[in-house]
């Protein structure tokens, strides 16, 4: 049986490895990739260290990390969980470690170790890895799948698995070709939007806050809908970034951010009530009547942010004795509900695509198309996406593994 897998990302690599290691010689696997190497996007996750999976072990908690597709993902996740991924990678010769933030990396801190693992499997099991091969067209003839390559080759398969990824990281080859292939077989594509990105703000003064970070804040987006998330963030020269921001961007992936009606709010003290923050500032003001107010206020937030808030609240160089209740309310509002105008998304931070193949047309227990027998999907091409922290690679491993196992059951 000839099996074609288009796309050598996480899902494609896992599916190919699963089939190659378990088909007992009954499968001739072709892994077709447009890049000059496999796993390009896998290698660059986690800053080049490869955030293989999450250290979370409770699958119910893991599934909460997916704004879209969590219910569909249940079977695949139980079938090949984060713990299973950890054991599988370790058993294949790459020791892993779990860091304090629950992200899992190779102990070597080298993402290339993961692609090397798969290359070793493919070499040993004689998987046909076709690098620098672009697929121009796919279709069905005489109940077989044909793939037409740009170089003129035509390859016919008994089974076809599409694992071409999304369109979020074009320089790694993830350009969304698979959506057109899927449409050729009658599949629908949901709305596509970048996820796990940073935001730019219209306020010019944000550049003076660049480098200031908080380990925990309440981040909120208000537009037609409201989204909020507590987590760490960092001010940039043009806006805001960080794990908490990425999670919020995933939740609000399909929102329009430059319509002038959508705003970003930050609560720098999410564990304190408005009244408590007010009283805290007021207490220090009363204790230090002769001091310049900014010298007291910078005890609450970093100096550059304190100076910015004082300017916005128009308290200038007032002494503490000159600070009114109205001033205190303005400053407390800035600490608990600082507002920014969202002007856009930062393109370089678009790690994942929200949206993809409509899950209603896919069997969640096999990854097989309900429309076209022997056609399978796995990975980011599906309408599944998660927060940062190894969750997107995990869903790719899980769905790739399940697709591979499902194909094996059919050919045995």
C-alpha cells in the first residue's frame, strides 16, 4: 500500500514515523515536503529549543488550553497524551526536561535533536522523504489519490494524509497550500486568522515603556466581545507581547483590532480591589506630605511607567500634599484599568493559524475525512489551535499519531 503524506511538520513526521514503525512492511510511505529539510517550524519553536509539549499531565486541564477544537481533540489527546509524547521522544533517544513554567524541551536545548530523531527513523525504516518537492495538484482517479508535483512527477497513493500546517509562518513553508488541496476533495475551511501574536498600540508614548515587564497582570480586550486573561507580559517599542498576551490573542483571534472600537486594558494589580489600591497610594501620600509625588508613586510601578501615569493623570511635579482625591482616582484607574487603542498585530509574532479544516467533516477518532474515504488530516491544517507552551505541537503529535494508527488498521 502506498501512503502519501504532504507536509513534514510535527503531524506529518509523527504520522510517517508511526506508520513506518508499525506497518510490518505493508506500507510504502512517501513524505513530501517543499523545504530542504523536515520539521522547519518544529525546530524554531521555543526560541530554537523546540517546546516539544507541556508538562501538564491532567488532560482535562490540557484541553482547556485550546480556544478552538478542544472537544474534537479529546480522543486523540487521550490516545497520545503529553506524558505519552514525553515517553516516546525519550525512548527514541532524546532526553527531555520540564521547566518551571511547565514547558518541555530537549535537555540539549537544541530543537534540531527532534528532527534528527525523525530523520533517523525515516532512514532506518526506508521512508521515502521527498524534500524540495512542491505539490501542484491533488485529486482522485479510479479510487486512488494522485498528486501532481511541480517538477512534473505524478505519484498515485492508496491513502493520502494532509499535514501542510496553517499559513502563519510563511518563511518555514507553512503557506496554507493544504486548504486548497482540502477544497479539491469537498472540505470547507473556517475563518483563518493569525493567533499567538503581539499587539501594536496607537499611543506613541508606549515606546518609552519598552522593556518594562510584569509577571502577572489582568489583560483584557474589549470590542464586540470581551476577552480576558491573567498572565505575564512585556511592553515593546510599539505595543505589548508575552505569554499572557499570546493567550489573549488566541482567545480573540477572529476579532478585528484596528476598527477603532476595540481596546486593550491592563490591570497591574489583579489581586487587589480598586479601593485597596486607592488606599495604598493615599496612605503613602499622607505619610510623605513634603515629598514630590512621583518619588512615592514609583514604589507602585517601575519608574518609567510611574512617570507616564503621572503625566496622563496631569499631576506633574506636584508634592504629595497637593494631590487631590480626584488625582488619586485618576491614578488608581490607570493602575487598575489602563486603556490602549489597538492599532494592529505584530506580524513577526504570528506563530499559529486560528481556523482551518471544518472539524464537522472529520472523524475525531480516526482523523479520516467523512467526505472522502482514505483521506486524512492532522496538525495545524485543522481548525484546532492552542495557547503558547507546547500545546500546538502537542495537538500535532496527537492527531498525527492517531491518523497514522488509523491508516495502519486499514492496511493490515
